[in-house]
């Protein structure tokens, strides 16, 4: 086990797969010589050379489109879209081309590609560099969607995404890049479609994603001081979704809370709430409660951004209020 | 000993007969697709390339078997020109289970990967970067394959055109971009909404490329152009951008009567019909009627046979709805 930061773990995941498979290529804006604007790909150019690790022009449509054409014809490309907000400039490529082409061609085409992107708020960058957009991706049939919360998962899930035969959108929460944690040495893979129980609980289940997971865990610590035994489930894979693990916890506790960084409408928690209401209604002892950013673009000023995004205080107070 | 009949540029007789045969097949297929549409057997929409056959045929003949074709929703001809099954294409238009995509793509998305027909794309411009990606893959795999990307004049004003051209030149990719300038986007003349007279050729210099403006209704010219551009790509000399002037005989899609086009203009272009013109040229070059008439009847018979096979096909199977979202063949998104 080594202590790595989240950003180092991203580079380690890419390196592990580039080492193993010569058909893995990596392109994006400022990813090679500069090592990424978030320094999550430092050292890859030096290690794998300029043919396999390549800087592109600021051309998001060309980046994703080129990855698609390459994936259709034998490569396993990884691309970086610098900020997830920029996915809007190439959403045709993602949602119309990458996601649909296998289906429309009756399975003639495989698209083993990974789109990595820096996601979410907490950096005071304002509404065009801070959105949490995993629900956009989740709404499109044909895309797998991952959002890790720990360095170990950043490496293991990214490596598994690169090996996966289908297109994967891989959301790296910007506020997690500097966090550190234990990462297994040697080959490390985490399976897609698996949620992880980060903390078992007896009284309620808090389901969280990416940067909301450490907040939910801190909140659970504080709730235990208030005699509320809250469990935390890290969804980490939105598509495929591990409903078995999530609903298993909800059935035990009878209460479900979701903590989502995305704006309110159609967040991933709404789908989980719907499934829980449908499939374990009789196990529920109270309403399902979603804790989200309000339905607004994220503001820039620190006090505004902090107050808009779900905080530990808000999680504690909401759970406490609902459990009364 | 036989004497090879060649054009001034050196296209031999058998190649010219292949060009002619392919053009006639594409023409007959499109006419049949139109008839089946009027019979309400082709549902949805279809975009016919009647009048534009020389471009698809010339590249089809000039390409290597393992080269890649990327085309648009007006892509029946480009797909068939690679040797894709005509019955499979017709059945796809009819929404049958024996369609080349089992009825899941339809007229606008014909794809036959086994023949290098890597897809027909229905969002204007989307396939230019994708075609560049296939060229990138061929380049790094050192496969010697070339990617050929066909698109309409309207594409030259969308961002992907510029993003793909720039990337292709910067990375020196083995790709040929072919703009089929049929003068109209959908209903609006391209010249009325474009900053330059030749929407592709006049932009070539912005990417350090030679402007190539050719008669897209002349199969010999198109074949020479294709051979040269493909050869350049295959030998590592990078991309080309070809603008081929042409005209669609019909409207943009299905029942569009195309009344927005002046009659004199339509008459003039019908006089330059690539199929008729090529037939006359071959006759003038000493290829006798006895060599051409069987090609005409064989093409007709091939289309008849494809139509019959398509009509006999069962409707698309309902299991297909939830098939092939993922590489495991299914569409499961939860456990």
C-alpha cells in the first residue's frame, strides 16, 4: 500500500493500463507536456512517449470524435475533457455518436473508450467551470458513468474503465484531487457496477457520490454523537448501478437520504429514490430525503458556493430533522 | 493480344467499366428506394443521391478493401460502393429483420463494418472528427489504411469541419475529406449563406492544403482525383480536401419537390447527368453497346433481387429493442 493523492492515483491508473496494453492511447488539451491543468497526468508523456500521450488543440469535438473513430478501429483511447462543463461543446459526439453507434449498427461497432473529466465545485471558478454533470451522462443510454471518491477507486475504477469494452464517462471531482489515501500496489482494478458500504449503519442510510462521500462520512460521525447510527454507501458507479447493495442497506435501516452535488432536478438521487420507493416501500419508515445543491447555476464567491453545495452541517441537520 | 483502352489520364477499360457498373447500380438502387417510398414501404425518411453517383463510385473503385468510408445520411451509395449487401441495405430501409442493422439504424445510418463502411452519420459534420480518428488509428497501427470522409456543402460552415481539418493536418493523418457540393444545404443555396464562393476549396488554404475543385459529375475526373488523394494519404503525405461539384436530381429528402431551385438550373444539371454522360463517353471511346447493355440489365436484376429479398424479410424482431446497447449484447444498467 502506498499513500497517493487522488491526482497521482489517476495517473497511476492510466499508467497501469498503458503499460499492459499497447493499444491504449491518451490525448487531450495540455495533458502531455504540461501533465494536465490539474496535474493528474504528470509523467505519462515521459514514460510512454509523444505518440501515445499527445496534446491536442482546443477542439473538444475533434478530441472525442477522434477517440471514437480510433475506438471503432482497434485502439483503446482515453481522452481528457479539461472541465466537465466543456462536455457541452462536444455533447453531440458524446450523446449522439459515441453512445448510440453500437446500438444503431446492430452491434457492428465496439467503442472501448474513456472520457475523463474534472467535475464539480468547491474551487470558486464560477458556473462554467464548476458544474456537477454526472446526471447528464446518466440520462443517455449507451454510456457507463463512474465517479470515484477515494484515490484507490480513482486508480482501480479508471483502470477497469479503460479495460471495459464500452464507452465510459469518468468524473474526477476537482475538490478531491488533493486528497490522499492508501492505494494498493501493483495491478489494481475495481469492478464497474459496484457500490461500496463505507460505513454500516442501523438507523438510516446516506447514499453519496464522489466528493459528497467524505462529507457524508464526517456527518455520520457527528450524527453518532446525537444517537443516530447513520450508514454511508458510496455509489461510485451510476451506470451500471448497484441497486442490490443500496437497497440492501435501505431495507436494513428503513430510511434513505441521498447527498448530491448536482443541481436538484433529475439528479441521480431522484432515480435511486424512485427505485427505492418502487421496490422497498414497505421497508421504509419515513420519507426519502434528497440533499442537493439548489436548482441554480453554481455561484463563484466562496461564501455563496459553500452555502449552495451540500455541507456537513446541512447533511447533519437534515438527517437529524428528518429522523426526529 | 488485346489493346488496352485508356483515357488520357490512363484509366483502363476494365476500371471504366467498373465505374460505369457501380454508378448504374447506385442509380437503380436509389430509384427503387424512391418507388418503395411512394408505395409506403420505406417508412420514415430517406435522402437520395440521384445525380451524385460518380463521386461515391469513383472512390469506391479507387479504395483498398480495408480502407474506411465515413458518410452522411445521404449515404446509400457510399455504403454500397464498398461492396455492402444491396439486399441488406434495402431491407434496412424497409425496417426488416434482415436489414444490415436489423432495422435499428434505418436509411440514415447504413453501416457495414465488414466492408469498411464505418457508418452513415445524420448530424451534419459529426463524422469528420470520427473519420480523422480512424485515420489516426490506422497511422499509429501502421496499417496503411486510408480513411475517406464524404460530406455535403452545408458541413463546411459547422465547427467540426474546421476542428477535424486542423487536427488531420497537424497530425498528418491518412485521410481524404470529400465535400460533395450539390449547391443546396437543405432548401437554402450554400452560396447565399457562405463567406466564400467555393465552400470547401476556398477554405483549404486556411489549413495549408491545396485547393482541389473538381467536376463531381465526371467519373473519370473523380477517379483520378480519388487515386491521387488516396495515394498521398497512404504514403504518409497527409490529408486532402476535395470539393466535387454536383447536383441532386431530387429534393433534400423523401417528398421534397425542390421547388426552390430555378428550372433552368435544374435543366442544365440534368444535362450533366453523370451516368448518362459516362455512358456516352464510353461509347465514344469505342466501348460498344454490347458491353454496356448487359451491365444495365444486370444492375436492374441485382436491384430486383435485393428488393425481393428485402420484401420477403420478416419485420424487425422485438428483442432488438433491448439488444446491443453494450458489448455484452444487452442493455442492463442495474443489478
